[in-house]
C-alpha cells in the first residue's frame, strides 16, 4: 500500500521501519525544518524492548544506553542535598533501557531502507476520502496534493491529523496541571563530562515549581517545570514559550535558577509543552489511524510514551499484515492489542506530579522525608 506517515518522532520512524520491512511504500512528512532533537533520556520498557529486538536494533540500543544511575538529588535553595531522586524516576534495568530520544531516532532512521522520502517543513491541511472510499486525498501546507491508501498520523500531542479527523484538541486532551521546559546547558560549571564522579543531576523545588540540571553522557539539560492551568499559546512560537517560562520563574534568583533561565533564552532547540494526556475512544476513522502521542499521549510523567509509540507502531504494522485488504479489521486489532498498554501507562501518572513538582512546602518536606532525605531549607526567597 501507499501510506503517508506524518510525524518523524519515534512513532512515525518506527512505523516507517515496520511498514517498509513489510513491502509498503511509505512517505514521511515532518512539520519542522529538520528532525526535532532534544529532550531528556526516555525509557524503552517491557514489550517495547521486544519490538526493538525483533527489528534487530537491540545491540545498538544497548550500545547507546544512558547510565543515568541513581545519582540524582533534590537540593535546597543553597544547593545542599535534601533527598535522593527516587530510583523509579531513573529507571534502567534489564526490563528498562534508557536512551536519549536523539540516539533512538537516529537508530530508527538508519534502519530505514534507502530512498524513503521524508519531506520537512510540511504538514497535512486536508484529508478527504474518495467517494468510493478507496483512497485518501491529502492536501498539504505546501500546496501539494496526493492520494494514499492509508494515512497513519504520528504527529504527536498536537496532531494535525487528529484535529482534521477527530475534531479539536480540547475535546480529547487531559491537562495534568504542569508545564515543562527543557533546554541544553552549554556552560555547565559543574563540569559534566559523562564520566564517573561527575556532579549528579540536581533539582530544586519551591511550591509548584521545579528547576534543575539533568546530567547524562556528558550532556546537561536545564529542566524547568511549574504548575499552572492550560496556557493558550502557539505551540510553534518559541519566543512566546520562552516568555511563559521566564514569567513562571520571575523574581526567583535563588540557587541556579537565573543560569537555568539563561539556557532557556539561548537554546535554539528549546522544548516546551504542557504535560497532558490524549484520551480518544477510537484511534481510527475510515482510512486514517493514529499512533503514538497523537492517539494516546500518556505524558512524560508516565515514562512510557516512547514504549507506547514502539508497541503501537509494531501492532499496527502487524495487524495490517494479518488483514490484507481489510484496513478496518487491522485498525481494530491494533487498538485491541494496544489499549491495555495505554490504559496502564496513562493510569501510572497519578503520583508523578506530586514527586516532581510538590505544590506546597509541606508537600516538599513530606516528599523529601518519604525519600529518606533531610528537611528542605525553607528560606528560599
Ligand atoms: C523535541 C521533543 C522533546 C521531547 N522530550 C521529551 C522528554 O524529555 N521526556 C518525555 O517523556 N517525552 C519527550 N517528548 C515526547 C516523546 O518523544 C514522545 O512521548 C514519545 O517518544 C512518542 O513519540 P511520538 O513520535 O508519538 O511523538 P513526538 O516525539 O512528539 O513526535 C511527533 C513528531 O511529529 C511532528 N509533527 C507535529 N505536528 C506535525 C504535523 N502537523 N505534520 C507533520 N509532523 C508534525 C513533530 O515535530 C515531531 O517530530 C519529546 C518530544 C519532542 C518532539
């Protein structure tokens, strides 16, 4: 089949690898001008490791494994350690490999056969099924039009495919009350070289806010998270996103917050989004289906978004194999296999925000005590 896959994150790339391996003709499009990079290391867990193994990619994934170790700590406003980071926030075991999003994406790109077209800087703006229902006519932002047998939207949390086929984002998004900004730190005075003995990752809280350095493999990221309701903004307006983060931490000069905000101002690949989930009763309509965050985002708090993207891509491709000529049966089988993983991942975030961004000093103290740390220093401001 001729299949359009919008989105070149883990879901879109894994799907393209799975589909081309089965003889389908895949076209990828990506809204950004190049592959989007950045983000914290992500986890490949449980059955998603089986997907990676079946694709023959496990040795390379292991080779790029991030040994984040347990050396993450919460610190107070003066930089003194108040609690260790809970191990489950760090992950890493035989059933859970941590790898950077960029390394995983590169491994998937390398696994694509040569010649798979990837068009950057384009998006889907119209999707119409032919009158006989045999094809989908796709209109692109670039003005180009083309027909495909299937459109499989892997275009992330703010999916355009989902909006065109299932309606506005507001109808299926569940905002979890936290926003997250991530920027590269290029002046890590702590000297993170990726070797043993490096300064651990450090995170500092005041009520409803978390700011810190995540250090791994010689890289340092600034992480800034804060509690707030939905913030209406253009998801592609970097300047507006930088302003939102700066305003959320305005007036806070304690610890390393000014330096962290400096990284937000400087990093051209700064990432910002609301921590949200997507809940949809069905992930397909006609010849269009969704995979990954576009269909069932579980949020970074779940630590399972990438695993869902990998199992989703595999189940969808396998189902299309098992039901040749019957995409509806294939989409239904994909949903039936994937749904339990999604429900588990989405339900797993209940406690997440409480650990990362406690909303009061009492909650910060209780968290630190529960983690076996000393009492937080309260004189932050
Ligand atoms: C830059 C970045 C950083 C991230 N950092 C983290 C992190 O630190 N922790 C974490 O848990 N998760 C993070 N995520 C989310 C995580 O990658 C996903 O939850 C998971 O890997 C599932 O991936 P996905 O492919 O479904 O979605 P995504 O990784 O979001 O990929 C979707 C892709 O589709 C593209 N796209 C969007 N709209 C369109 C459109 N209209 N047409 C074509 N393409 C479009 C996007 O640019 C993106 O490349 C990040 C995502 C991105 C994009």
